């Protein structure tokens, strides 16, 4: 007994430490699926890959020319630019047109999606008779939207080095369809005539003040009027002033739609945001009506600091927002509380993952093992909307318990139901720069340094062509299993190529009832993935158009709830461009599972009409594709399409 006591005294601390380690290891181990279960789930999906069409022209490059003070980190500055959007641009009734940014020659390309016919020759969008210097400016995104409310789909292109431009369709959809879409169909217009240099990495259309017209939310990154990609600049540029609390970025903006019969017009409204919201280093923007009042909330996903969720308290012509922050629980780390994170927000999307009729928020950060394992977020709604009046965001992060917390260096996130079973899959773009020289040790050393030095670009490590940061990852394809968790099945689906991806766009391109998608890749080919899955469930595909006062426009922000026979409710809102640099179709797609093809499904529709008045109606719809024409009397003309 005395020997046992001596052993306990001698080795007790070590034994206790070992016991704690074993317990923590058991808790930290991630659940795994058996090979047979992975194979069974993967058998529901099949995709065929096609490269996006190219346009001959300028030779490709793989690194941007930058300000001389940033030359030693040109690889870092060259991290973004690839972007993609899917929509119906030529008016043929299918979202089979792609607008994408090719960073290898800084071109904005419009083309038919591969496999949808040679309906027109791919072409580029370039400003005509407007200030544009290809040496100091570069496109960063392409955003479809009907900016002049004439029923034709225009395109907003945003840039580094200048303000965004509107490319407005000068011919109606009928002419575009009959004669074939081409560059002459578009007329370039300034939407902000200040001559400023913006560095925009996220934008979305949304009716922010509830007047019935679509405004713009602009998320900017580098400080306004910087000369980041001017190789002849004499200016010494600064970087972020913190890795976790940086508020010296470009000004985020709201541009209110203005009635103007001569051109597309917006008002840049000042004084809306506090300084921290105004000047976060924003990489993605999302809007969605989270509390059911038809006014969209705003989510800014910020690099190097806390994201921002803003509650919308606006009235027509007068914008007002209040910051919402989550509540910290006993076991909740500070950085997992909405609005308090110190992570690197790269992408944001909305979807109801637990079928409670409320939208949840999926956010990409950096979660790279053996590099920087922060966490992605899945903020699920608690339904406690009474707390919003007190500035509390009614959300809690469940990314770890649901299997979406970890992957790699994340960018875009997109929810979509690819097999029409009524459960959302989750796509994610990952990777920073592909090379041969591993630079994570240098980045970690920089991140641990003094923030006072961080903004001084000369204090940064060398990062140029040939250097690598998380450059050999694959884009996860997360599918929900029977245990409720999401698992990455990209390897089983042949989607595990090591791309460096920025944008993801989804749409039912070929009209066959299942969603397809595109990866916009940085410094390499971008690809369209046709959905060839077998034995998918039934679907409901809705295009919502608002009519009134002689105008027609897509009902961005309109909310639809579909009730299934098994009691589940599916909800979605018309998306105006949420995310980093990938824009899904503005049609709503619901996977219905194994319902009858002749079922009459209860559908609730809520929207603001073109005068800003809330409207609501109920109807019964059979599975399939429908166009809903919404008017100011709350009547709906429904047609199969």
C-alpha cells in the first residue's frame, strides 16, 4: 500500500494529465462515415465537367503588376479577381448564360454555358468612352440585375481601381434572343461619377429602404483612392493595421436607386455606418430578410476582424441600421459569437438547414489544419427575434457539431439542393495561391508580430510567383448524412482537384430540374459542372417578376415558403448577388423529395411591390417550373415555364 501511495504521489500529476488528454482527444475526434455509407450517399450525385468558353485576346499572366512598395508581396495582392454569375441574359427562359471574370487577362466574358448550344459568340464587356486604364484597374465581379426596370437583364461590373460600371442592355430580350447576344447589346454607364478609386470585392442588389426598387450594397477592401495595382505609382501603400481588429480598409457603401429616365442612377448615401462597420476589410456581402418584415438585413464578411450583422430599420428614402451581436454562452469561445470573431470572413450565404422556417447564415473563414485553423461558421437561428430590439443577434454557431467548421482556406460558400431531396448541400471555394515554396511559417510569424508593424508593407515576408499558401486543397462538397452532420464527399464525386477557387454560381442551366454549378478559379481554367445525377426527387423552380406602373423587375428579396406533405417547410428568398464573387441564378429552386408529380403544394409568397407596399398571397403549385407574375393587387398570374 505504501508503494502505491508513493507511486500516486510521484506519478499522479502525469496520470491526471494523460487522462485529461485522452478525454479531450475523444471529444475532439470527428465522427466518420463508413466507406459503404459514403459510397451510398455519393451514388446520388454525378457531375460532368466542362471548361468555360474563352475569348482570344491579351496573353495570360499569373501575377498582377502592383505598386512598387508592394512588389515583394505581389503574390498576396494577386489573390482575388476570379468571379462568375449565372443568369438568363438573352431572354430564352433558361439561366444558360455565364458572365465571368478571367483574371489572367482581366477580361469580363459573357458566353453561353458549355453544352447549351452556340446561341451567340462569346464576347467581352469593356467600357466605351469612359475612363478606364487597364494598367491600374482590374475587374473583380459581374453582377446581373435589371437596373433600369425594363425587363432586360443588365450587368454591373465592379473593379479594383475605379467605381463600378453598369452595362445596360440597349435592346429588349426579344431582340437578344432573335439576333444573338453581343457586346453591342450593352451600353456602359457610370453609376457613381466621383472619379474615386474603389477596391470592391463584394456587391449585391437589395431593396434596403423598402421603396420597391433595388439598391446596391458595396463591400470595399483596400482604402479608397489607394494605388494598389499602379506599377508606376510613387505612393507608399499601407496594409491592414491588425490581423484581428483592422478598421483601416475601404469604405463600405449603400447606393440608393434613383428614378432617372435618361440613365441608371444611384445615390451614394453617407453617414449610415459607424467607423468600424464603414472601414472593415470586406470580402463578401449578403442581404436577407431575417425577421420577416421584408426589409433585408446586411451581413459584411470582413477579413482581419469581426464580421458585421446589421438590423434594417429603414423607411423609404431614409436608411437606418443597428448593429446586432450574439450572446456568449458558458462554453462559447469569444470568436464563435456573431459579431465578436477575430477571423477572416471570406464568404456568406443564407439557407434554412434545420427546416424551422428561418434562415441560417453560413460564413467562410480560414480553417486550414497545421496552418491556421480558425473556424467556418454556421450561425443557426434560435427564433428569439424579440432580442433584436435589444441589439442581440438570435443566432448560435453550430458549425462544429454539424460538420461545417473545418476544410481549408475558405472563400465562397453556397447552399444548394443538388439531388432534390429537400436537404441543402454546402459548396465551398478554397485555396489561396498555388506554388512550390511553402510560406505558412512566414505568415504565422507575421501574424504573431506587433500590429504596429503589420500595416508597414516592408515588414511583410516575400510572397511572389512560385510561393504557396494553401494552394493544393480541393473544394469541399458537403452532404448531410443520416446522423445530421455534413461530410465532404468531393473525393467520391471526382471533385477533389486541387484548385484555387474564388466564386461559385448555381443554376438549373439546362432546364432539366436539377441544379448545376460553376467554379471560378484564380490563375487557372474555370469550369462548369453539369448535374447528371440520377433518380433525383421532384422540384419546384420559381421565377418571380414584379409588375406595376408600366415597369417590370425581378422580385429580389421576395420570400417563398413551400409546405411539404411530411410537415417540413422549405424557405428561400430571391438572391440579388450574395457572397464573395459568385452569383447564383435569381430563380428559386426547391428540392421536394419523393412527392407526387401531381401534388398541389401550398406555397406562401411575400414581397414588396414596385411602390414599396408589402404584399402576401397563398397558392397551390404542382412540382415543376413556374413563372409568378406579381402585381400591386397581390394577385399572381402563374404559368408553367
